């Protein structure tokens, strides 16, 4: 073979080997990243209520509209607060 033909064949073979190994490593890296994200989530402890509403308890709610400042601009959103009496 001449040098003019041999060099492009060697370069093409090297590119195929490097490309296939890069593709083989990408899914493993993604799955490892996904697993690490799932295990590093914070834990939230929820404690039961100490006082239970009676049989005649009623739920009272207060609703209002509030402004929230966002990147896209100021928006008006509904807010609600409820409690038992």
C-alpha cells in the first residue's frame, strides 16, 4: 500500500475505535449520575398531630390574591390558608 492510502485508513480506524468507546461510556456515566441524584435527596420527618379536632370541628379557610415577582414579570396568584376550629 502507498502512504496516501494507508494513512486515511489508519485515521478512520482510530476514529471508529475512539467513537465506539465514548458511546459505550456515556450510558454508564448517565446512570451513575441519576443514581447519585436519587440517593442524595434530603429526608423529611413528619410528626403526627398532638391535638385532634372534635366531632363538631369545622374547617375554616381564608383566601386572597397575592403578587409574586418572577423572571417573566409580576403575576397574581391565589393563596389559601385553612385551619380547624
